[in-house]
C-alpha cells in the first residue's frame, strides 16, 4: 500500500450518524457531529471506545433538525421557549433508538395550565388516536381519568410561581408501531404541591420524527431537551 493511501485511510472522518463511511476499514475513527461521539470500526460494527459496545452509552442527547413556534429557538441540543403558545421540535426521533426521555422545565403566564403534546411527522402534528390515563395527587386528594380518541395528550400541569419539572419517557416513536408515553410532573400554584402521572398510547402504528408541545391558555416559557436511551 502506498504512503498516500495509508495517510488517506488514517485520517479521522467527520460525519453524522446517517452519513458514516459506507466502506469502513478496521480501526477507522469517525466523529459524529449530531451525537458528539467518537466511534471506531472493529471490522464488523462501529464501537464506542469508552464502553467497547456498539450501542450508545447511557443517555445520548438528541439535536433537533429544526424547531418552530413564535418565541421558540434552538441552541445546540437545547430548545428554549419564551412566552410561546406552542413549540414544535423536529427530527429528534430516529431509528437509532427505541426509547427516549424528554426533560422540560416550564413556567406558565397564566394560572396552572395543562401542557399537551402531539407527535409530528415532518413538522405536521398528528391530531388523532390518543388514549390517556391520568392520575393527579394534591394534598390528600387523588383524581383519576381515562379518555380515548383524543386529538392531543396531556403530560401534566405547569404553574406561575416556579418552574415545573417534567420527565417524559417515549417508547417506539419511530418504529412504525404503537407509541407509548409515561410522564411525571410536579408543580405548585394556588394549592398544595401537585404530582401528576400520565400514561399515553397512540393507537395507530406510525413513524414519528418529532413532537409538539402546547399550553391550554396563555403562554409558556422554559427549556426542553430530548435524549435517546442506550439499548
């Protein structure tokens, strides 16, 4: 092999998770700009040298391809929302992962409001086929409800006093099968602390690539970040 070929083959490649070299050689090193990962080809698969595994390690931050909505902006992988009525996040669900986790810190301009979601495909919201089981606990009161055939789903409640945290687990959004959500949310407003749980099922098999969040009334502000979960 000539020196020029060796030098060419040893150069690390800069790519994305969807534009990796099509004919890699053993020991080739790449850096993925969309996942911020260094990978090495072991002659059969791309391996994370820090774990020795082909899968990603732990939670892997997802960088949206774009966002939309008045007051919605993107800085790296973080979606910032400033007095918006809705925020659409595109290109964060891919075939690389089966499971995702969404972390949000949200403050409402109104009194306590529901934050609702819709899955999206190419930026277009899917407004049908959601079944939601909800469970809310505040002080010693517990309330539950089940609704089906909804145009959107609730992930919990926000507040005007302090930022309310949301953790939302999404299962199989891009796998052309039934998509599920489990969400947890805590907030405080005009009455004691409220703890909310939601189980959501989209009953029609689809391949979603994004998600849209909206508020029941007024506007909301905060940050949103989405992670893929290592298989």
